[in-house]
């Protein structure tokens, strides 16, 4: 009896080992089949050229105002000029002047960049417009810039260079400001009342010229909305004549209006 029991136990062990060996063989086979596929997918992912950047235009956007020539020189993310904090949306375009005559857009951009090392003040803007009309973007539209105090969280700030203490902008600066403001207000669905001065937020005399000359401030906002309307009207002409330059056509119309005054 004992011999028979021993034989049965031995046979059971043999069967278990055989089953275990078969399971191992099946598992190895599955790994051989699946692993190359996973490796191929991984290799494909590694070979992809992935670029993460701020999206300037939402796919499908059809703006009448053409995007101005913008030199994107984004500041390094830091606590003093570009915190990297997202806005709560864009409700205002805030206009500023730099208060330091004869400095260039590039010099002011570089100063904002240097604040990460100086660490003595928090200051920046989304855009700086130079005296020749050049536009430098320092902070993405959807990130907070340190420019407009309580409105930093829901606005885009535009700083402007100027030649003297009056704070009056050159014609080139003015034209670029009109164009950029028109573009941004259309892009974010804003109206004339959503174009404001730093002065309107805090009472600071900025931009100085447009605080001291309320009529010129109203005229600026009128020009922005007129430019938008002109671009919309010219869109139909561009459909029939692709060579139409919307900005050039608008500037010509402004020049004609000035000559009639």
C-alpha cells in the first residue's frame, strides 16, 4: 500500500513540474511575440520630433487683422519677470509707457531678463514696442507679466518706448501699437472699452502722454477700432485680389486723411 501511495505522489509531482514547465514555455513565447512590438512603439516615440511651444493661433482662427511682425524673445521663467503663471483669461489690453526716454525695445527686454539675477524688483510686460516700430514679445499672452498690478491676472500689457519726457510715441511706435492692439483685441474677442491704460488701474500717470491728453487717448482707441473695421472691409477685396496688403492699404488711407486735415 505504501509503495502505491509513494508512486502516486511521485507521479503527481512529475505532472506538476510538467505543467509548470509548459506554463513557463507559453509565457516565454508570449514575451517573444509582444516585446518586439513594444520596442518598436517605443522606438517610434523616441524618433518623433516633439516641440512644445506656446500656440499663437488656435487652429481654425480666421482673424481679419493680420498678425504683426513680432520678434518672440521669451524671458527665462523666474520669480522677478516671468513667473510662468497662467492668466485667468484675457479681459483687457493695458497700454504703458516705459518712462525712460531713448531706451530701445531690446534694451528693455534685456533689463527684464536681467531681473532674474538682480532680484531687486519685479517688472515685465508681454510686449515692448520700440521707437522704430519693432515689437518684441517677452511673456506669452496666456502668462502673467508684472506690469498692471491688480489686472496682471487677466490682461496683456504693452510697454512703449519714447524719445523724451513727454512720453509721446513716434509715428512708427504708434502705428505698431495700433496694429498690435487691433490684432489682440480681435483675437481675444475684446472691444474698445477693453483697451485701458495703466492709469485706469492704479491712477499712475502711465502712459503719461495719454493721461495728459485724454483726447489723444480716445483718438488712439478710435484708430484701433477703425483699423479692425478697415481690415474686415479689405478681407473681401483680398479674396478677389490676393496681392492686397491690408496694413499698407490702411496706412495709405490714414495718410490721405491726415493730408485732408
